[in-house]
């Protein structure tokens, strides 16, 4: 195994933290000691960057004491003490202090690493309204660029034009702003991100009033999404003066709008929240989002105006675990509120898609092949809801079940039960005579009575079903509804030109298998249909996923051939949405799946969600996924019919999220996994 495989740094992740020290009003020496104690705690946790609150060394709510020479000198001594203590510590520290330069006092963020001050960033926007009087004490750093300042005998970079970049860890690039800066319409962190910072930090005091925590959370989430960055926020907590204000010590870490960690508010103990942010994911997001580059052009390329302060971080690439909750099912929402909301949206996106196509085509009916399996079941219940919404009878849906040589009584029975429960027009066509005749005409051994069950035998059945559907749609003025899902398209687990790849409208093409399973559960749980329909849906969810094409005592298992859909959907998400390297996907999959109690799965998901997969299993199925996705299946995706994009996780339409050559190779991905993977 590559010895660095289990290191977060090997995979472009960085460990960040928001600190809430116990403050002492107007006592820089005590505040320095509290800062150093948390810095050591962060060092033991292998943190790369720790963000402290605004003016945590000076204290924030001390009013005119900021203008006392004794306090200013004590603050300089506190900065020196923290810098000296950091010499043998791993984390970069962003601490807050009031510093004098050129006859002006600035509210500053000070970057400290390995015993030295890297630079000083003054606050740009100074609040001077309601309870705030910062312009009474501080000068704004607005427009200050290219400057230095003397600090404890050293000349260090000073200005609002600083970003900090590790010389030995490519993605460790951060920017600092202070409290009010991100309440402004034009936060400095926007320009810092456009200049290349991947982590934006906010040292904040921010007294608490009712609703303030929600506002901070909204600002941090939105800034991390808008600036395509990780955003680390730390507000002042216990120990600050409560003469006229109160403090809750809120700390949050967001990435691309998603909350990774948050502190316990109103705690009287020092706090440190930690999360591993995915800097490589941030880079990939910016590469995909042309608007990010356009914004940089519009802003006059901030990269040309910022100074990039280099420092040696000295990563050891050790295995320090992973401080990041991973969703085992990244296409499926995993919190109750989001789950219901996202399932509602996904289901209705599909309903609106097929409804519009039916109206636009001026068709009299929808024609669906109903097998009794997951995909055709979901397509059928979506179609039924579309007819309801159009105030058309469900009998305008023609469901046809077409048993073949291996169709079980269970799936056939469920197909009929579902069609009857939904009240659609239902028919059955036994394809075995036509399939036997075709195989006989082709000179296939099965046509002579020999039990040869090869791919031709399977595809003759699949092709005949599609032929019937299209010809019946022609005959009865209908359109064929496709049933194939995104997981099958990703794997190429579909026969070219037949129903799971070809139709008049591919209503499931934007929905992966794991989400389809949950959408059906959601439909049951939210009473979208009646009890009779729900009972059939429950039975279908309990079935083995199988193409049912080869006769025999054991039902064919799809997942035994192509791998568990849970893993394949995990791989697909990180390939399609984020473009991550295979070694990193394996790393994330192992952390999500190696322990039956690890990772997160949606409420209501079956116990199979608790399955554990070892690293060898993950690698085996990942290699097969890479070959199928990059090398053998693109020609099928290049010719798929229309269908709605459903998930922000991506789609595979050549007219939408995914464009790729049909004659590509998986060589580069397999080589990367071989060199950097487990």
C-alpha cells in the first residue's frame, strides 16, 4: 500500500478548527495563556489552521481601554508569547489583537506559524451603529496594500491584501477577515477567494441577540457557497465583558454551503471544533464554475493585487484519521427536514418532466413496460402522478408486462398488482414464442433446444420488449416512457437501443438507484397513493435486483455482477460531480463503509445500509466501475433520449452535465489508483 494513502494531506484535505478560548477582560497575558492552551490541544489533534475570535488577545468589549498604552504594550507581549509557543506546534494560528501602526490603532488578524508572525491583516469594515463604536478606537484597513509593520522587533507584512499559502502543501491557502467584514455587501473574503484562497477565516466578536446565530450561520453558509471556499467562523464566548452585551461563542465550519461542524453555544468551557475540509474539491468546483473566473475578471483579477505570503507547513503525511462526516449515500438526503424536501423536489421534477413531454407530444397515452422491478415501478408511479396533475384518467397509461424465460411469479405478480392498484390500462405479452423464433432464425443453439444462455439470449428478450413497446406506442398514439436510471447509465448496465437505454422520454435517467429506492419509500411514507398501492411498493422494495433473463433455480443477482449499487453510486457521485481521483474516492469510500457503524445514511433506510466493505472489496469494485464508466459505456450515454436532471450530484446527458468521447480509455484512472491507491 502507498504509505501516504490514509493521510488526509495526500488527498487534498486540510484540518481546520474554530477556537473559543475562555477570555479574561482586558488581560492580554491571561488571554495569551488561554490561546496557547487551545493551540496545544489543536496540535495534538493534528489541526492545520486554528481560527480564534476577534481581538481574543486584547479583549473586545473593553471600550476606551483599547487606547491605553499599558494595554497596548501588554498586547504586544501577548503576541510574542503566542508566537514563541507556536514554534513547536503544527497549526497555523489566526489570533486577534489591536495593534498600533503609524499613529493609528487597527483591529487585526495575526497569522502565526512555527514561531513567527507571517503577516497582519487589519479589519476593513468598522461597525459604528447600534451597540458598536469601533471607529472611536480603530482605523480601517481599507485600501492598505503593499505595506509592512514593525512588530516585536520584526518587520512583517501588513495590509488587507494578504493571503497565506503553504509552500509545501499545494491547497493550503487561506485568507482572513474580521467580523463586520462579512456583514458588508462586498466581503473582503470574496476578493481573497478570487485571488486563490481556498479557506476563508473570520475572527469575530459578535455579541449575541435573539436570532443572531441564525444570521451568522446564513452568512457563513452563503459565503462558502458563493466564494466556492471553506469558511471558518469563530465568535467571542465566555469571559468577555457583559457590561452591556452578551456572548455565545458560536463557531462554525462550512464548505460549499454545507455545515461541517458547529460549536456548543453558551458553554463556559474553552471550545475547539474541528473538521477536515476538502480543498481539492473546492479547486474542482471552481474549475467547473465559469462564473467564478468571470467574477475574477470583473473584479480586475484580485490575484494581481494580493500578496501571497509563503510559509513552510511541514506536513508529515501521517494517518490522523478523518474529521469529516461522510454520507454513505451522497445522492440521498440524510436529515429529516432535507430528506422530505429533497424527495418532494426530486419526485416532482420527474412528474413535471413527463407531464410536459406528454402534452408537447400531443400523445393520447404513456406506454410503459412494467416488470415488477424497482425502475419500472418508479417510472409508473411518477407517470400516474403526472396524469393526476394533468386531470387525465390513469387509464391513459398503458402498462405492459412481458414475461420471458426467467420471469418469476413474484415479479410478474407484483407488476399486475401494481397496475391494478394504480388503475391504469394493463396488458400482458408473453415474449417467449417470439424470442424462440428469433433465436431459431439466427441459428442460435437455444433455437434448437439447447440450454445456451449467453448475452445474445439475454438481449433478444430485452430487444423484443422494446420493439413491442415502440410499435404499440405507434399503433396507439402513445410515447414510450424509459425506465433506466442514472446508476445503470453510469455502469453501462443497459442494452444499447432497448428500454433501459432508449425511449421517447427517459424519466429516470437523472435518478440513481439508491435514490429511486428511497423515493419509493418516501412515496409510501407521505401517502402519495392508497394503501393497496403502498403494500405492493413495499413488496417490490424487498425484492432482489435482477434482470430475470436467464432461467435457473437461483434468481440472477445484478449486484453480484456489477457490484453493490451503494458503492457504485458513491463512486459515481465523486466522479461525476467532483471529478476526484480514484485513490481519493477509495479513501473516502473506506472511511464511509469500512465499519458497519461508520458513515451516515438516511433515516428509514434499510438495515443493509449498515453493511461494511473492506478496502480490497472497495478497490475491486472501483476498478470495475472505472473501466465500465470511462471505457465501455460512454457510447450508450452519448445516445440517450431526453430526461430531466434531478440531482445536483450530476447527470449523464450529453446535452447536460457530462460530455465525453465514446472511444475513451480508463488507463489514466486505473494508473492513478495503482500508484496512489491502497
